[in-house]
C-alpha cells in the first residue's frame, strides 16, 4: 500500500511537470538590488532540463528584464540581462537537486512585463521529432519509446525515495542511540556526584564531631 501511495505521488508530480507552464506578471522595481521572483523545481541526476521563457515588450521600453538559472549547489546555468522575447535554457543536472529560475524587472514603478515560463525535464524535454527523424521511427514506436523512458524515470524516482527513506531512518536510529547513551551518561554522572556528596558530608560531620 505504501509503494502504491508513493507511485501515485510520483505519477502526480510527473504529470505536473509535464504541464508545468506558468504565466507571470513581473512588476518593475526601482531599487538598485531588487528581490527576484523565483520559481523552484526539482530534478534528478543526469536529467535533461529545458526552460522556455517568453516575455512581452521590447528592449529599450523603459524596463530591464533579467533572468538567471541556478541550482542549490551554486551552479549557474544561464544569466541574461535586459532581454525581451524568447529565451531558451537547456542543461543536464549534474546531481539530484533543486534549481531556481529567477526573474528581475528593473524600471519605472507601475510598469510590468508579462512572462510565460515553461519547464520540461527528463523524457518530456527531449526533441522526439528529431529523434524520430534521425532513427526513422514510426509514431507508435516514438510513443512507446517515450513511455519507456518515462517509466524508467518513475522507477528511478521511487528508488530515490526509498534510499532517502533509508537514510532518514538510519539518521533517526543513530540520533536515538546517541540520546540514549547521553541520558545514561548523565544518570551515571549524577549518581556519582550524589555518592561523592554523601561521602564528603559524612567525613565533614565526623571531623566536626557532629556525628
């Protein structure tokens, strides 16, 4: 049952990624270092990621729209300043990580740029028309190939979730052992301190001829 639930989650996330298209209205800001508007997504190691950004307006219309794509490890895949129209970013993830697509619009307050953002990853990011032409595949063969790769991605995602669960369980068990050992050590120290205090007080009272 647990595996079925995990598979359902992965299928939902996969389908969500297939339809990951966003419309954003980026308001212009006059600050020298304005806070960017960022969209975050997650990708597995070795996956191809293709990002298409399409904005209205034109260069020199009083707004400067900048974009940069960077992952959580600090790798920057693209940076383009003062653009309008279409920008395409493609990269292969060096590791399983999250990445941010950040947009900044600098200009007169009250102005804005409309942006269409589309993110595809894995099998959906590949150019299947080109693959079909290069390998002379029939439409049904292309679809079966795409489904096969999508299935492999789901299996890899399930394996990743399983490995992550095992790491979290090992961390939890290790933490519990450390807490238990620390508690035992505290009890031994307190008991030893209590015994020493009793012995010290007995000697003190005897030297004072109180007992």
